[in-house]
C-alpha cells in the first residue's frame, strides 16, 4: 500500500500544481476583461481575440480545476445525508461513486472530446469571428480536464481504500481549519499587526 500511497501523493502534487495555475488564470481573465472594457469605452477599440481569450481562460479554470476541487474535497456533497453516515460508510459511498460514476463519466467525456480536439488540430480550425483565435487549445481542455479528474479519482480511491483496509487516515475528516479559514486568520493577524504599528 505504501507504493500506491506514493502514487496518490504524486497525483495530488500534479493536481495541486494545476489548481494553483488555474487560480492565476482567474486573475489573467479578470485583467484582460478589464483592459478590454477600458479600451472599448475610452478609445472605442475592441478585439474579438480579447473577448475569446476571456472565455478560453474561463473554460480552462473550470476544466482544469475539477481535479483540484476533488483533491480539496470542495465538490458538492449532500451534507444532510453524508453527515448522518459513519466515517466508514462515507468512504464506502465515495468508493462506489468513484468506480461506478466518476471513472465511466471521465472516460466517456474524454473519449468524446478527443476527436473534436484532433479535428481542430489537424484542420487548424479558427473562430468564425473576425480576428478570432484558433480553436484547438480550448477543445484540448476537454480531454485534459477529464483526464486530470480521473487521475485524482485514482488518488482518492487509493486514500479511501487505505483508510478502509489498512488503518490509514480518514481522507474525509475535517479536523483542521480549511485553507480559507487559515487565510482569513492570517489576514486578520496582519491587519492587527499593521494597526498596532500605526498606533506606535
């Protein structure tokens, strides 16, 4: 099981890295959107390429961020049901969900998305809008995103089986503060330190 857990940690590292990149894409999309709006209003200049890159980046955030959301256990759960289950039962529900629903869905959507990407790559398909962008990068997000989600499914399955059969830690436990709560504490501490420095 140690070998499998090393694989799980490697997958977690990959999706953690991709998730952090996706966060920067949100900033890039926001800056491009603001710049495009300012140039349109102030100088009467606009570009279809800038409009399209915004939704390319938006698509990238959601397609590439699925595995990261699964890693952070940030996906939607029916809490009113899961909160009534034991730790083992919740992990068994996840095992069944990963095997019966997640893996087949990822396979189906990635295999359906690959030919669309391949056709756009081979043909050099361009946007129909004047000054628009090539289409293959955004079509590539479909198989890439579902491949990353399936990979994270492998990692989560390993962690749940480790808990159920080998006495490993519960991957669904929420013993510590979340990243958001930790960030809020750090911001509050920085504000208090700044206020204390200003009073001196």
